[in-house]
C-alpha cells in the first residue's frame, strides 16, 4: 500500500513513464521533476531554457494549487540544467514565481535529461497549511 496519495492532477501532462507528478503525505507535497511541457505534452520553448523553466514553474504552480496551496507553500526546489550558461536564464522565471528571496534551492548541472530537447527540469517540495 502506498505511503501517500499519488496523483497526476489535471492541468499538467500525464507522465509517459509509470510515476505520479506528486505524492502527498499529510500536508507535504513531493513534486516530481517538471519539464517545460504544456498540458498537451508539447515542449514549450525548444532551445530556450528560460521558456522551459517558465513552463516548469507553471506546472509546479498548477500542482500546488490543485491541493489548495500557492507558490508561497513551496519550501524547496531543485533545478536541473544541461548547461551552466542557463543559470541566469532560469533565475528569471524562478524570481517571477517566488519573489526574492525564494525558497531553499539547489542547482545541478547535468549531462542530459530524459530527452535531448529538455534543457531544464525542476522538482519541488511544498508544505500546505
């Protein structure tokens, strides 16, 4: 039996692999890495890390709001990028999403993500009141 409630909320593209976008345990949301995919599964901003990050943050927002929360409830993010040059580009949508200072954050530069066109992936943890 699952430890928490596993959900793929409406408004975000259902993952192709066998996992859920979020697992809720009590008031804590563990949000899987979000890509720059719109609700229909189309990549937003091919070749554009800022546009992909913006969409990934929209997905996080959609998920948190599904449970009655807001971006203020996000306490931790991990951002994965495929090139260090994307760092200033992804900072813009992060700051628009959270203001400054934002939540606790980790930035990881990786060799690649699930597909070559994916430049950014963002996972988050939120605690609801």
